[in-house]
C-alpha cells in the first residue's frame, strides 16, 4: 500500500537538499537516511573517479566534480531474479529567473510538490523507494530489487556507468524518467560536439583580404541543417517514427571574433547530435565530421566533448515490457509503448543486454524549468506501477 502523504513528505525532504550535477553526496546521504528509517538496507558508495575516467567506456562528463558517489537500496527477494530500479538525483542549475518559492522549497500545495528535481527526477527516485516498501509488505513473492540512486546523469551518465561496473547482474531494469506514463522502449542517442572553423584575419576596411570564419561557418550550418533532415528521413523504428523530430541536431552555443573592426579568423560552435536507434555512436560521429569537411584548409576541427549518449532499445515483446505495460494499464486504464528523442541512462543497461524500459510521471516540459513541480498523485501512481510490475515479471 502506497501512502501518498508519506511519499510526499519524503520527496520534499529530498528536494530540499541541493544536488546540482557534481555535488550529489548530501542528497544521497539524505536518501539513505530515509531508506534506513523505513527499515531498508542502504549503502553509499564512493566510486574510483580516476579509474572510471581512464575506462574505454567512459560516457563523458561536463560538470566539474571531485568525487562520484552512488547509493543502493536492496530489498532481498523470495524468488529467483534481480530487478534494478535506477534513477538520478543530480539536477541542472536553477537558472537566473526568480522562482515563486525558491528552487529548494519542497513546498506541497494543491496536489503539487515544488522544487528543482521534483519531476527530473528526485521525486521518481523516492517513489521507487516507496515501491520497495510496498513490495516488502505485499503477500506475493517477488525477485530481489535493487534501487540505484545515481549521480551525473545530466552530463553523460557516469553515475550509472559506475554503478553497473560495480554490479550489473540484473534480469531487468526500470528507469522512472518523466514519460507521461508511456512505456519507453527506445531512446535516441545524443552526442555533444565542438567544431572550430578557421578563417584569415584582416582589417574590416580590407575585408576582401581576409577570409571570414563566420562566413565559412554559415555554409557549415546549412550543411548541419541538411544533415538533420537526412537523419530524420525514412525513419524505420516504429517507436521513433511517431515523433515529430526523432533525431535533433542542434547548435546551442556560438563564439567568434575578437574585435568589431576585424575579420574574424575563428568561430567555435557547440552542439548536440542525435543518434538513430540502432546506429553506433562511432558511425554518427564519422558522418558529422564528413558533413563538416568542406575541403578547405585548414579543415574544420571537430571534438567530441561532454556527454556521449549512445542510443538504446528493448524489444517491446519482451516479458519485462509486457509486465510493466500491464502494471501501467492496471493503474491508468491504457498503456502505450513509445520512443524518446533524448539520451538517457537506459542505453547503459541495453548495451549490457539488460532489458530496460523507462516509465514515469508527466511533467517533462517542467523539467529544467523555473518553478519545476510534479503532481503528488502521479508519484503515488508511479510507485504503485513499479510495485505491480516487479512481482509480475
């Protein structure tokens, strides 16, 4: 039985602990205290950051950090099998705009819980914790369940990568990202890149003597737009084909020039490349580099920085997907399998052949936004779905 009031109180306690990516230890310790207070076995880990950064599978990072911690909460099962519940407790920054209640308020009002991370995804991690309580008290036997509360998802997934290096003996995984209760079986990849375009400096009054790097970049930008159209033409994957833009290619930052009366000799752009489900990150990188190769000298320099999210998918016919979908249907009346255009930690399980789905509350549009919030009744529904899916698997 899920107690919505107790769940909301625990979510508020977790939301009130700031946990911007790179600074997650305090919230993991708080979550561990809550788990222990409920009589669950919680263990805080401090991962070997140096070894992880040297690992050939290192998934990339963007935020500065001096340590990497994780938390596992284990509920021993009464029948064979191990199921993982995985969710991240790191959050993006609060931004410069004012919040109605402050980003760490944890205020509960009119059925909503407010604060950074409430929907993405500290609320869902806490809902998974309460699902463990329901499973512990349920009469039907269930497999062992391990809740992984991880750091560093927002900048590449290093927390989940570290957790799986430590323990990946799972038969299935559920990640309660905010999916609007869709059962997500496919996620696009997302690769962060930096491109440096060079020109030749000259006095602006003698512009023809120079070669504007900005003019050169304009041609490159048109090539990037054409590449995005190619990526999204004839999409075969049924879950991805239903999306308006399955594989976005976006330039998010541009920097160039040094003086208003000089022809710029350097422009640097940073962006994000979508990766088709079923395509490798290596092939996606090579294709973008070819698009930016305009045959001029010096060539456009491309560096792959920050988060490197490969794509991932699970067969919708897998018994785990059917079990989760049945639990969603029992709670919500219907269940839809879907794909998403963003990178997620799901792919780190899929690459290890662990069947994985994502399902969670609504409110994705509120994630990363000012006045982020989540519905308490949806968190309770999510906890019931998890508690219903695990024994049915």
